[in-house]
C-alpha cells in the first residue's frame, strides 16, 4: 500500500512567518509598554538570535569591505613604488652615463694638456668597422672642422691612429692596431728606432701588437719601456705615446730585435677622440 505524499509548508516560509510574528509582537509590546510573558520568550528565542545573525552578517560585510579597501590601497602603493623605482633606475642610468662622459672629457682634456703644443679638436666616434675592435672607425667631424687626411688621432693617453678619408662632416680613422698599419716609433728611454705594426689577432689573443726592427745593439731596452712615435716618421708627429714593451727577443740576423707592445689606448671602448689639427712637416 502506497503512502500518500507528504505535503507541508517550506521551511523558509515558516522562518519568514515567525519573523513577521516576532516583529508584530515586539511592536505591540513597545506600543503597550508590556514586557515579559510570551512576547518576551518569543523575542528571546526568535528575534534576538535573528538580530545577532544580522549583526554578524553586517560585521562580516563591513570587514570584507575594509579588507578589500586595504588590498586596493596596497596595490596602488605597490604600483607607486614600482614607478618610483623605475624613475630612480632611469635617473641612475642617466647619471652613470653623464659620469662616464665627464670622465672621458676629463681624460681628453688632460691629454690635450699633455700635448698642448699641438692644436686639437674633440670628436665623437659614430661608427666602426666590421670587427669587434676599433681598427677603423668614423668620427663626426670633417673638412668643415679643419680636419685633413693624415692628421693624427689621440685618446686614452696616447696614439689612436691617423685620418685616412675626410668628408665635409665626417672622417675615417685607421687605428694603429689595424693589420695594414705601420708606425715609425722609438723607445723613449734609449731613442732606439723600431716599427710598430697592427695585429688584430694579437689584440684578440693577448691585447698586444707587434714590434720589429728594434735597433738595440747595447741591450738597454727593457720590458715595460715606453714606446712613442719617432722623429723620422713621415706622417706621425713626434713623441706621442703608443704603448709599453711587453717582450723582446733577438732576430735571427743578430742585428735587430722583435717583440710585442701593449697599446696605451683601449681599442674596444672608444667613444671620443682628439684630432691633432696639424700635419707632420716632412720637408717635401
């Protein structure tokens, strides 16, 4: 025998009805000034727990809103801090670049004072050849600035190279480390003559270029001695520092010596140079 389906009022409606009854009783109690008895019992067991629940929900919503506000404030603060870090990083980079440029300019100024007998003009390096070294490069000054072919170029304490091509607003420089470069030089301490030859492979492997045909019959030349441009050079002005002797040995002919020198100029990081606005007088 099948049982009949049970019917009843849903619990949510019962809760609503009880809530309405409680509110009515409380209103009557307030209006009539009556307290205690059944109304008080209903209030104690129905309305007060409901009120506490409502208060708890309200408090939760308030805390949740405050928490959300705090999170947004943290997000905004983090974004502001990131923006400030980026600004300071950019400022630091700019300051470092300015410091580097200042040091380079100071170095060029000191160099111009060292060779104060020669008129000079500063120039920026704007391009270089295909190798990793500044064996050939282009500067941003040319014939409009008084620059001519065969003018000497210096930087970083000594000789960089020589001007090989000139336009109105640019010039091409071949440095002393280029494989095709040969400079008549002499050892400063003894005035013995020699030839300094470019050597890109030697620069890559040991940061050195070649020294040859050194006339040192009395053996006075030592490692560490300074090598400068010679008075008999047909293109290079006399007395410009080239580098320091790294090693020397006797040639097979027994009359001359060969070896290597370390250039005084940093040929990996040239940014600015000085061009000597004076050509070597050869008497031709």
